[in-house]
C-alpha cells in the first residue's frame, strides 16, 4: 500500500503514537525512572547502544520520545532532543557541539537570559562570542573568523520582533562552513519553518507556545541526526532532561498548535493596529504592521505575524509602569505563549540583569512594554488598556 505523507495538522495529532498492549487512544504516560530488561545480555546491549530500547528516563523515555518525534515532523527535522527548559536547550546545543576556542556570532536582539548565558557562562568554557545587529548582514559577514562555528538568532526577536532573512544568513554562514541556529520560539513551526529556509538547527522553549497554557517547563533542539546524536550524548551525561509528564502535556498541546497560533496572530494584529492609533503610544513593534521595517520579509517567511508585540509609550519607566499597573485583565508576568494575555516591562524584568549598554544594544528602553496577546476576546483586551485612550 502506498504511504502518503500527512500534512501539518495531521502530524500534530498523529505523529509518534505507538500504542501499548492496553490499546489506549490518548498517548500513554510513562512515569518511571527505569526500565526492566529481559536478561543481563539485553541490559548490556542497551547500555552500549547495540540494541534499541529504553534504559533510564534521564535519556530514554517513551513519552518524551513521542513529543520529540512529533515536533521533529512539524519542523521537518531529522531528529529532536527534548530538554528540561528552553535555556537548557541552548546550553545543551552549544556544550555538545562546541569546543574551547570556537567562535560564535550571536544576534544582539535575543532574550535577556540568553545573553547572560553567552556572556557569563559559555565564555567561561572557552567560547568566543561576538554580538551583532540582527538585520545588518554586513556585520555578520565582518564578524566571521576562521574559528567561527555557529550563527545564533531569534527571529522574530524578543522583544522588538526584529526579523532577519533566514535564507540570506544561512547562505552567508554556509559559504564559510558555519551552521545557522534559529530560535523559533515566537513563531513555532505553525508559522515558520527555518530549516526550509536553510537553517541547520532549531531551538525551542516548549514552555511558551508549544505548551500554550503556561503549565510546564521544557525545551527542544532539532537538526540532523549527527548533530542531535551529539546533543543526546550530552543530555545522557549531564541530565538536563525533560520530564515524562511535561512531555505528555506538550504532546497534547501540539494537537491545537496551528489553531492557536492563527488565533494569537489575529488578536495581535488587531491590538497592534489599535495601539498604533493611540496618542500615548510612541511606536509599535509588530511584523504585521506595514510600518515594521521587515514587513515584506515577514510575509515571505512567516505565514502569520505571531502573538507577541511591543511598544514604546511617551515618557519613560514611570509612564510604562503606570500603564501596566492600570490593567486588570492582563496578567503582569514575563512569560509568553499563554492563552492568557501577558504584559511586562522588559527593562526591569526579562532584560534587567543586563548592563545599561547591553539593554541599549538590544533596543530595550525604559519606556518599552511587551504584550504576548492571548486568546481572550480582543475587545476585552483593548478595554483593559483604556489608560492609553484616556
């Protein structure tokens, strides 16, 4: 019988399922630390990887494997390695694939904790880090040395939603035998597939949109078999492991990912348009607005603009905090990707551990506010921001 390749939504629901002898319809949860072997020889074979099978849930668990296989199918990757958090996904990737003396070029426009990871931790292990403007291709080119191993970007970026041309950056990287790593957290594979544009590795914080309801922590690294085997080897030894329960939650959440991302994008577009018309708003950052500097590029490599936007209010931190404190419906929290709309002040939360210069380089000003637009009725979201229209 001919095997057909299923489309996105079908894979989001069906991929990776292997029913047990109980015949369950929903995916099973294997909440176990270890697995029993039929013989001493089978145990030995599995420990030395000469025979497939479960060994220990630090690095082999059937529930985690379902999530990995399903997400890999959605991203079009050969293999996925799940991790305990999004930050541990970044750490695992670089610890597994780099050596002391390697050089990495990183976008200035990334999550504040990611900057801390590169500057405060990975440099201790002998990695050389250069930060450049995300959208300035010549800066990326000028930063290449004979030891450069990776480019690392978020696109759209956090929190200014800057967008880089993945295809051009990948071509530049590959011309110097460099690999491009893309954090695809904001879009997810429902809106953007970096591997199709030439990226080599994808990073996810599953905590965000892959979960979609702010319940669990998790992360993922995706790429080709060789690189992911090295990441898996690091995970096996170091243990930044995704729990089986969290993996089960993420697996079920992937079933509605496409629907949710469309709804987030629709609400965010309406809110961005409204914000752009308010006198107390100085500037709105959202890829769906024609005023966004990468508006045309966003339409080329994303199927929608996503659920995250940011904007500057007239004034400084006092006015920004006053607006945030005036809300009643919106959740004042730094997390994003939730069904509930969240609002935060990046300079004093997600980017607060950066130096003033690092924040300036990231474009994070004291009057900047980030909103991750949820799935509530858009009229209610707008009404909760009525301070801006008074």
